[in-house]
């Protein structure tokens, strides 16, 4: 490990004047899949700079991915669209060599627990994290380096694709944690929203590369210490695109994030 997740998503504020900020940073090596930075990692990298501009943590963040993000220097330009007593809206552009690779819009503000509640959902049924570790399938081959920086534990029923035996249902349940037990905060939840294998791997369709077009994450709470339970699924895979909807619950069973992305399903 060359850096913690917090360090790998940090940036240097060059200027912040009247709600307009400029940040220098780098897309760190080792947070990629096949040479291009993971979408959740890029979301967290930009989200930290935007939160610095807002002076508040993220509540909702939407990113449009314009080009792949290779490791190396990049800049993040932020702009305060509106800042009120409770919420601030920030936009941002991530650039590599002055070329935009990502455009974002987010709402930032402190969580305010309380008020009316109606909860009809819950976390997936999982074996406790400490009991759920399982070795990769013998024929899986080398894993991306990013998988050494996080600690995923897939539900055994959803891991068949690793051995060439997809379930036929576009679903992935499991546990998410950072390596070395680094605490999970709102920015780690942004990473978790795109850290699991794409659900289409279990669909039975012949797919491999599935780049994210757009990703939205809603932060619903501050996670309690420990790994988070995750559930991802897709019900519509057609015309070269698919949606992936996900929920994340902390160690107490509280919903802490929801996400949805639109991804590309390249044709043959």
C-alpha cells in the first residue's frame, strides 16, 4: 500500500475565491480497472474537493463520465451554484491535460436525523463479514490491483460468475470494506457505489468492459464503524445500455447510501 484511501483522494487547494475553487491533484495508480481509474474512486476524488468548496459533506452527487481517467496529474475546478443555510450546490469539472474527463453536480449539507420515518426495506441476508471470506475461484486469474485496496466479500450465491457459472440474475450482494480497516466515511461510500463487479457479469450475457456513463449517489447517513452491506441489481439490460441500482447499509443495519448508474454495454 502506498497511500490510504483518504490520501489517494486528497487534493491541494490552489485557490478558493467567492465560491470558485481550483484544486491540483493526481489520479493515483492502483485504483484502476484495466488501466483506467474506477468510477467510484474518481467520484470520491472530485467529491472531496467539492466538499472543501462547500464547507459541508456530500448529500447527493451526480457525475457524467466524459473520458477514461488514466493515472497521473489532474485538476478539479469547482463553482458554488448556490449556498444556503442548510444546503449548498456545487458543480465541478475534472481535467487531465486540460481535457475534461468528468462533469459533476452535487448537493452538500450536514445530516439532520429525526422527523417522520417509514422504512420498508432492509439489508441483504449475509453471513457475518468475519465469516464470509472466501478464496477466488481457481480459474479466476489475476485480480485488478484495486481489489487489493478494498475488501469485498460477495454472497456465495452471487459469486458463480468467477468460475464461469453466472446465476442468470443481474444481482450482486456482499460486504464492502477498505483495506487495513480504514474507516468508511461518506467519500468511501462514493467509492463503494462502484466497487463491486458489474451485475451484468451474473446476467449470463457475453460482457466484459462496461464503462459508466452516469453515476448518482445519495448519502443517507454517516456509517457506524465496520464494513457495509451492499446490494446491487439491474432489471433493464437492452439497446447497449443497462442500469444498476444499489443500496448500502452500515453495521447497525441503517441505510447509509443509495446509488444508480447508467453504463454502456459495448456491442461485440
